[in-house]
C-alpha cells in the first residue's frame, strides 16, 4: 500500500504538471458578453409559482430588450429560481436568457394556446403533416448575438400531451420544438437542461456561428421524435461536452427535404462535434435523412454511447438529391447497439408526390475510424444506391464485438477501403484498392 508521503508526492506532481490542452470550438462564436443591462422576468409581472401563465411577462420583457437594441452591450433577462409556466415566446437580438440554478421554464400543456408558424421553406410543409407547424416554446428569427445559458436551469417542454396526440393520430399540425432559432448568427447555448420536448429539442436552422456546449438533453426513450440536437442548413456549428438521452437520434445534421431542400439550396457545413455521451433507441450521431441541400465538412470525435439503436447512422434516399461528403467520425466507444454503423440510401419518407425519384444523392468521402464497441448485435449495414454508388468510404481500426455471435457486415453499391476491421469487412470494401484514402 502506498505510504502517505508517496501519495502526497503524486498529488503534488499532478498539481504541478501542465494541463493537457483540450480542443474546443471557442473561436466559432464570441464568449458570453458582459451585458450593459440586467432585468428579471419577475419585474414584468412574472411569477415562478408553477401556476401563473407567464407568457405575457416574457413577451413584455423581450419587448423592452428590443426597444433597447441600440443600447451598449445588450441586455440579460434573468429567470429566478422557481417554475415559470409559459406558452411560446420569442427572443430578440443582443440578449442573454439566463436561467438561475433552480429555475424551470415550463411549457403549458394547453395546446390550443400554441400559435402556428409557416413551414420551413426547405421542407415545404410541416415535418409531420401538411400545412404550418406549431411555434417552438422558445423561438427566434433573424437574430444576432443571442445567448441561452445559466446555472443548469431547466427548459421543460411537458411533451407527454403532444406524444399522446401523436400516438393517437389526433395531431392537427406538426409538433413544436423546444428551441428553434432561424436565420440567426452568433448564438451560444450552454449550461442548460432541455427536458421532454414535444418534438425535436434544439433546432438551429439557417444559422451560422453557433456553439452548443455543456447542455443536457433528456426525454424518455419511448417519446416519439424527440431528437436531441438537429443542425439544419447551418454552417460553422460546434457541439461539445454534452449529455443526451432521448427517444430518437441524439445529434443529427440535416439540410432540407427533397425538392424543397434542393430549391432552397443551403447546405450544412463546417460542423464540429466533440465529447458527447448518451443513450437512445435510434442513432447516436446521424446525418439525414433530410439532406437535399447537402451536408459537408463534418468532424465528429470522442463519442461515448450506450444502449443505442445505431452508433453512427448516415441516411438518405432516392429523390433527396444533395450530397453527403467529407464526413469524419473518430474515437467512438459503443456499449450495446443493434448496429454499430449504418449507411443507407433507402431511408426516410417524402413530403409529397412532387419529388423526382430520379434525383439521386451523392455520398462520397466518409471516414469512420478508431471505433470500439461491445455488445453489438450486427456490425453494420452499408447500402448505397445502384445508380449512385457511395464512394470513398473508409473503415479504419473499427472493432466491434459481442458476447454472442455478431452479425456480419452487409454491403452493396459501395466502394472504398477497410483497414484493421473486426469482424472482417464486407468484400465490397476489402477487395477494393482505395485503402490509400484510408491512410491520408
């Protein structure tokens, strides 16, 4: 057993050793500013008693901040400890929404009080149903310099009433997100808990310079379509150091739906995702299936997933068009999954009958490396499209195991290379000569 002086020496050595630098995306968006003004939602008639509907209080507070838009350094809106029941409300530019420790912004379950907004132009209709869609609980359009942060307060969507409507097929329109920001830039979301969203949790769409860090996203595993974070037709986005456990994909990168996404033509690009832990019945990290505007230049690393449906899922379909290219996923640990990896060209429905099935996506230059998994039922399925073969797919140092016999790789309409893969890779990868791509 180590002597006390040896333990003390070890501790001293640790304290004196230089800290290991940890890569971050801090350069994507500015650090939280010191706002020039501070106000509390309680000053606008709000009450954090869990009973009072605070929608007017939030609206009055944001309107006051908007009137001060020319003021130096913007304004911080403080949400004190308590349960602040509210309907949907908008944010404005140059503001910080700050949730104190013990603060809960809780969505009303009176669905009739949720206003409708237009469908996204890159989708052409609501994601679930034709027509408009319900406004997100917290919403912003055309904003600049917005921070949503605090001391790990909670934004609670109380989504069960919406999930029940979905299960009973009584939804009149597409369910709302918990947070959606559109056409916005310089956005930071950090140190907040997102819980029980009616639909997708965090949805930046048509945005740039976005950082999402140190967030927790929670929903039951049987809650429908409660994606954790969906990056949609946005560029220069960083997601880091977060825990996500929901009922659908934990993180997904999207860019529009069929002919609407093709016409809108805004890709998702410059995406960095690091140090994510979580669990869910679908994918840990996903691209798609709505990728008609294109997805490119995505770096994903240091993922730790358990009890997953699929570890890594890249999905598109005939009629999507667009492209998925220059995707790198590395340093992944999986503990329990139906599939370690799926890359498929036959996933996802269509918004209407106007799409052209002959418009095919291009999937090129996808590298999956340094993946270790245990309790995996099937190694992976890689299924391209006959007239649009998925090209330059690399598997490098991918080791997937099971206590029982693991299902083999299944591949078709794909070319690329495989190095140091367990179980043995499919012949479509093992027999090709593109291993040089894997080593660059």
